[in-house]
């Protein structure tokens, strides 16, 4: 199989939604042939996982929801509240809110695939780091007779699935472009091909996937970004989102409280993506997430 056949075979695998782990076995050969440092680094990070000192692509920074088991002392007995949602905005300090509101998924694509296939629920539980500190932060805003017995985080399964969808989508665009624009009969190291590879890589993988990795902002900046967020409702219609769901999102976007806005937008996305998936429009889910990411991030 020559280089062009290999690339076309990989494109076909992506179109046919082959498992990403299978795609990456073939992609490893392409990465070796292209000999591009940025692409090699991105492939190795995705294939092996990101080290703690590595910046993460935006699609790997996932929204989280906090839940707790709360015990309320009534004097004559205790009431137990299981699976009680703890809104992030219970914590008054905006910088602290931002520091605990995301989950940075650093695992390899094989782990992500296994996580999705082994979970049948709409959300996936994950451990809470520095549990004592987190409990203390949330406890400050609870009634005096209430105490947090245990606490955990959950991430929407759709958000994890979106990691796979984003990788496939951007990779497909990149491969289609180099397949159409490169002279595959000459070496990839020839200057003309090298420049085209760099351009296609920047347009379809490096810039579009990584974007702005500065995800820690002051409270003032976070609020400013929310007010300036823009949702392209016409695109949502094109992607198959129904009118009633669009109307709901317009109401949600007017929410001034960041924590409440984020939770409502996340709930909206989960509901809409389930409706979209039920109609077989799986490929539209990443684009819908892109439209509303300013409300969720």
C-alpha cells in the first residue's frame, strides 16, 4: 500500500466511524512519514496521554458538576439528602470557582474509548481531589444544621464523547486537505509539500483544536466573557436543533449568574445532544457543542 492509498484508507476509516484506537494504528505510519514535529507531538500526547506539564486542547477541558450526600441534624433525628447537587456559585470567590469547575482529561484515547463503552449512564463519576478542602468550601454556604457526609464530581458522558468526535473531525479535515493538495509521488520533506503540510496542520489541527489554553481568569474577566458570548442560532437550526430548544437556550443565555448559567447550559446540551443522537445526527453534536461552549466553559 503506497502513501496515497494509506491516507485514503485512513480517510475511509474516519468516514465509517471506525474506533479511534484502530485509526491511530494507521495514523502512526502517516505521522512517521510526514515528519512534522507539531503533528508528532500531538499524536504522541493523544496516543499516550498528556503529562501534567503539558497544555491541553480545549476539547479535553470538561465541565463538571458536584454532588454530595448531606446530613441535616433536626434535633430529633437526621434527614439524609442523597445525590444533592452543589452549584459552583455556592462558592463566592470567582477565582476559586474557576479553579474547581473543570476536569482536565489527560488520559490516552484508548482510556477515553474504554470509559465511554463501560458507562451506560448519562454522566460519569470522578474522584474529588483535596476532598477536605472542597467540602470546606461548599460547607461554608450550607445551613448551620447541615453537613456534607461525602462528595463527588460527575462529567457528562456527551462531553467525553465529544473528545473523540473532535479528534476525528479535525483529523479528517487535515487528511482530506493534504490528500488533495500534496504531490504524494515526491518526498514529504520537499519544500513545497512541507509548506502545505504546515499550513494544513495549523488550519485543521493545531489552531482549531488548541485555540486559547488560558482557561484561568479573574472573576471580572469571566463575567465579561459571559456577557459577550455569542451563540449562532441559525447554525443550530442547520445542525438540526429544534425551535423549542433554541427558544430555551435564548432564555438560558440571559442568565447573569455564571454558575447557574453554566449548569443550565450544560443540562440543555445534554438534553439536545440526546435528541440529536436519537435522530441519527451524531456528527452534528461536536458542532453544537462548539456553538454553546462559551456558555459552558
